[in-house]
C-alpha cells in the first residue's frame, strides 16, 4: 500500500482550505481597485478585512476536521481521547 492511500480526506480538505486562505489574499489583481465602496471604505480595505474573518473561519473548520480525524485515529489505536488525560489509561485497562 502506498503512503498516499494513508492520507485521509480530512487532511486534503484542510490543506485546500488553508491554501485558499493563504493564496487568495495574495492575488493582488483581485483587490487592486477603489470601487465598489462599502460605507465609504475603498474596496481594497474592506476586501482585506473580509479575508481576515474568512481565514479565521477556514482555520477553525480545518482545526475541527483534523481534531476529529486525530480522535478517530487515536481511538482506533486504543490510545483514548487526547482531550481527556484519564481516557488513555481506561482504554488500556479495558484491553486487559
């Protein structure tokens, strides 16, 4: 089995979302203009501010996807939930 098959879809989705959050604000041609204005602010300013909030949302989605995948992986290996320190011991004791 190749290493690529071990990569879960949650990691691919997270990578794509993070790439969008990084690359799109760097594309100067998308926001190098004055109009349309929003409450008197030029497009450049409110577009960049919009990407601050969008990036925060995208990063939180990625965090939730990767955390859920990590929980599944740890449960499959019998390591317990990383959020609860006592769960690793209970999972090992249950196997005895």
